[in-house]
C-alpha cells in the first residue's frame, strides 16, 4: 500500500419519507427536440501516458503521497468561448452543450473554479453514449467559494449540458479549469481491483460492525487523489457532519472545495469485490484541523448527507491506551468497502517504527490476521474492541502478499494535537468542554431516545436542608418515526422522580423532574451518590444514566501541609524535602525551581531525573485521623514527569493500617508537567470514618530506557465533611410500583404483579410494540399491599395475539410505570 442554521439528519428523515421516489436524471437534450449530438463541439484530450503515470506513481509512493487514479488535464473553458448554444423549442430557455473525450480513459471528472447558476438553471453531466449515473447541479449547489467538482463519469467521453432561462442568459458563471482523466480503477469493475484477501463489508464478518460500516466513505481531492475516511460523532450530539481522515491526503483550506465523497460504495454480494455503486455522493468540505505528527485531518461536509444514505457517526476513544485487538473499515485501492481484522494487541510507537513507545504518536498494527489495507485505505478509521475510533491510517507495508505492519496516527495525541483549534480534535469534537474519555457511535436513523441536558444533578446544603439546587429537569426525545416506551428508574430513597415512564410518539418529548426528596432533610452529613436511569424499553438504544450527587455539610480542609516546614513523612530512596533545583528533563520537562507558593517541595531527586531500573520507592504520611470525616479527598499541587506506562510508573495509594494498600491513581501514559497542576482524588471508599489513614506517593518501577524528572508535591490537604449526628431520617413517601410479569417470556399465560403503597385507582394496560392499546387488564381500585393480575395473551375482544414484544403499563395516581414482556409460541 502507499504511505499514504442546519437541519439534522433525523429531522430530514420525515421530510424524505413524504417525497416521491427520486427519478432518474434526464438531460434536457432528451426532454426536448434539439440538434443532434454530432453537431455539438467536441474537445479531444490526449490519452493518459500510462508509462509516465506509473513512473510518477512510484515516486509518489516513496514520498508518502495519497493514491492517485487520474491525471489532471488543465483547461480554461467557458460557454462563451467553446461549446454549442441553441434556443430550445419552449422558447423560454437556452441550451449549451460541450463534448469532452479522452480515448482509453476509465473515467472522467470535472473541476470548475467558477460556478454560479440562477434559479431555474441546471447543469447536467452524463456519458456521451448514454445517461447512466447522469449528474445534475442547480442553484442549490452554489457555494460562497464559487467552485464545483463533479463525481466521476465512468466513460472516456462525456457531455456537459447547461440549461438556462433565456432571461438569465448572461446571469451565470461557469469556468472549467480541469478534467481528471482516470487511468486506474475507481468504480470500474473490469480493471485492476484490490487484493482477493480483502473482506467485502457485506459478508457475515461485517455483521457486528454494520453501524460503523455506514460511517465510512471514500473521497477524491482535486479530481485525482483518493483516500478513505469516516463520519465522526461529537459530544454535542448535533449531527455536525465531521469527517476524519489523513493529513497526507492533502485536504487543506485551498483544496477542500474540490473534495467529492462517495457513500455506500460496496459490493452488493459477499465475495464479489466489485459491482458497487457511486450514486451516493456529495461535493465540497470545509477544512477544520490537521496535525502532521499524527497525520490526522478533520473536515466538515458542506452539506448534511442525504438521510436516505443511512449514514452514522462513529464513536471514539481518546485514552492513552494500546488496544487488545483492532478492526479497520476502508476502501482498499479505493475499491468497494472492505473490513480487516487484527486479533492481537497494537503497540504505541513512532511512525514506521517497531520500537515502543517511540514518540508515542502512532499505533503499530503488527500484521493483519484477516484482510489487509492498500493504497486508498489511507485515512480509514481503526477501531478498538469497544467499536471506538483510536486512530486513522497513516501508512505502512501491509498487503495480501505479506504479514507486514501498518501505522495509525493516535486519536489520543490528536485530541490535543498542536495546541490550537486548527491543529487538534478537541475543539470540534467536544465543543461544550465535557471532556469524556470515550463517546459512542450515533445513529440518527435508529429507534432511540436522547436525554438532555448531559450533566447530572449536583446539590448541597447543611444538615436538615434546604438543598440547592433541589431539582433538575430532563427532556427525553424520540427522534425516530416509531413509538417508543421509556422508563425512568431510581434506586435511592433521597431522590424523587416526577414520573417513571410512558409512551413517546414519533418526534415527541417528555419532561422528567429529578428532585432531592424532602426526606433527605433527615440524613446525616456526608456525600451521597445516586443515579437515575433513562431506559428505552422498545429497542434499548439511547439508554442513559444521569448522576445525582448530594453533599450534606461543608467540605473543609481538615488537615493541610504547606511545605513551609518539613512534615517529617517517611521517605525512601531519593525522596526529599527542600528546594527543587530545576534539573533533569532528559525526557519530558525538568523539575521546578521553587514550590507552588513557597520555596520548598516534597519531591523525588530534587536535583534532576529519577534513575533507570528504579524499584518502587515511596513517600508516606503519618497516620491521619478521619474518624469524623466523610467524603474524604486528597488535594495537592503536582509537578510530575514520568515516562509512558507500562515502562515507568508513578502512583498514589491509601491504607488504613500501613500494610494493605489501595491504588487510587496510576499514570496510564506519559506525563510531562511544565507548570504546577492542581489535582484531587477521592479517598472516601477507603478513608471515610477511619481512625487511621495513610497516604503514599510512589516513584517506580522504571525501565532502562528514558529518564524523567519525577514527582514534586506541594500544598497537600485532606478534605472532607465533618459528620454531624441527626435523628432518624424521615421515611420517604411510598409509591406504587410495577414489578413486571412472570413468567417472562411466557406462553400461554403470565401474571403481572405490583405493589400499592396506599389504596387507590389503578389502570393496568397492555400495549403492542407500536404503542397501540390491545388490552385493558384492569381499571379498578386496589388496597394497600401486593397484587397480581393474570393475562392470557388475548386482546380486549378475546382474540389470541401474535408472539412478540408487549408492554405492561401501570397508572396509579402520579405513578406511570412500564415493563416489557415477551410472548412466545
């Protein structure tokens, strides 16, 4: 291989379904009586010099350039100086035509550096010998940059037709500057194709990856270069059409308008490795960011993709980790889409290097176990076992004929990239600064729910209340075209829900208020952690958890060490107290020259780097009494430099006896602080209420390669909420509860059980999977206690229902509770 204001998609689906099926594009020359094509001016271009093209391609491969399928032919043509005009029989329009041929070309494509059409005009490009895959462009395709680049026409001759209202005869711009003359396979099933070891994505191997497959596309740049890439999700979940690919594919602020992306270009049958359609395409992207060290490039499509294409947005993982296995979805030689599998771990390296960790910019895939990559695969996404993108293909040597390696630019490094918005992914894929480590794939076409806002309820107050904020509203949205049953669950008595589920019709929303229950006023001081589940009972897609946190009492620094004087902690090896000397930095950054707010620190080797092959050496506090504290946290200032895990280690541990230790933090990647960092760690699971707590900072072990300056520590605090005794907390208000059906699945009968906290009216109903009421099991008053109602699988008219999913819904006062039940035959 070579080294190489918007409508959302979901909203467009409803609009698309209301439209008739798209008709074949018919050129004006076939709709009205016009002069024969033989009378239209023809421009004959020289054929591609295949020997010269092959020589150029060898040089391009050595230089790490992207794969090429066409040679550019530079021109300067407008309808005013070439082609043939005629008035149409309707006497309201004019037709301009031009023929272009390049004998032996496998395909042709066009580049216009000036393109603007008035309303009512159309530009159609089609093969000279027919209209298959004719392409149409209108005023809708006008762009501020004024360019238009067309998809390929699989022919060595084409016709350009401009139909324009007579009144707008001179109100247009059209300047053809290039014809791409195809000499290698791109959509041509009879010429050289990718290697036979590739797996068509339609094969069974691709079944677990259907959602990710729909996010991958192939594209051309300047009508001659071609690479792969993938749509990628962002934390706003707003369907912004970001597309991730490789920097060496040469998309920049100048060439971005020339990009043409093709979707769903894949074999119709497993093993065919051909026969794919280039019908689904779009022209033009907006360059957003790139970073040469990891070879990433992020662009935004100028238009939202057509909802009929069923595209998805791949998820990602920005953690500093290698992968246990990997999958790549790509267009080998930019032929039909393929999927490749690596069953073994990847390694963090430099580009084209086998030494780990190197500079840490790439993931090395040692060799493919099933499938391969080829020229044209450049820029394609690499997925980990969790179906998250961890990198994009930079280059390598893999093919069907060897077991050689590929290298992928690491998503982890690209996240911060060069530290600016145009050189990193963070600004675009996390616009609200939520900072998640991972983000799942988003499928706007799935039957799913979404829950907003993203953040949880974080409340606090003194013992006895009140608590602020005391509630948060969440909106549950059904963006699909199907009914969805949803359920909201809470397992903590100090949390209250406004309601617990129901039915969402297509496009509908529901509001759930999550509140701190009045009974929380009786809770003692401390930190309480709960969560609320929002569940899609119909398909499970979009299931979401929102945290709820309640702090009763005030967190204070119960203990603090400013390092103005030596705290006298137990020290091993080169741990010492004093003034750091700013030394070290053989790798990473050197030590500071002073503490955060004074001269002294606790640090490992204040004169420079830690040594090679260092065993674990620790700094340990004296016993700290946390008996009256809850929500215990460790806070301090850190200046730390340590090599990439698993080569060198730095960690923090906690113990209640000085013998058994729990690790609360350990580096998972290289750390290179060049300033004081404020950090805080939760010790509550180990330290809350304990009479003796020990904290330990550990330096080591280290390997024999690479020395860093290690730990520097200042301003250490043990923080927590002092416990305040209170009386017995109030009992939360009891509520009705639907327990579900048993047996489940069932045939022919099941029992629906529920509990009433107090007597009252109850409606117990059965709905089918589409949300339709099929049976009212009960509409009566029930006393306090446990109850069960039998269902025999029939509807209100006594007719036996078919097997499948049904929903039992209980309505009792303000309680609405729903459970899924499966009837089988």
